[in-house]
């Protein structure tokens, strides 16, 4: 149940971060890499967890999960500075869809 409650928001967040940090001309490629990395990570996790459960019992499976969560947390903290653009610079080259919609509705009401 915990996995079901955490994975969907994580996938939504990854999509949002990808869209906000990648140039629009390579956005499709970035989403392809994101999907491939997610599938590869799931496959590797299943293989490693299966081996740990066979070798060490249920405690081995939980140990693999705890180690993976710790590694992901450390990796996220190490990469956090990459998500913040330098002050004075914007990473987005085009207006957001919401801004375009707002400008269209303002112009159409005149």
C-alpha cells in the first residue's frame, strides 16, 4: 500500500521536473529516457530483491528496499542544486501553457 501511495506522485513530479528543466526541442527524447530509466530501474529492483529474498529471507528484501531508499535520497540531495537555475536566468524559453491561455482570454475579451 505504501508503494501505491508514493509512486504515482513521484512519477508526476518526475514528469513536471523534466518538462520544466529540458529545452522544448528535446522534450520528447527526455520523456523517452525517463520512461526507459523507470523500466530499467523496476526490472533491476525486482531482480536484486528476488535474489536477496532467496538468499537472506524476507529481511533481505527489506534490507534491499531500505538501501535503495537511502541511495535515492542521497542521490536526490546531491542533484538538488542542479534543479535551481542561477539567479537572473530562466530555463524556460517559451511561456507556460497557462500564461498563453491567460493572454488569449485577455485578448479575446477586448
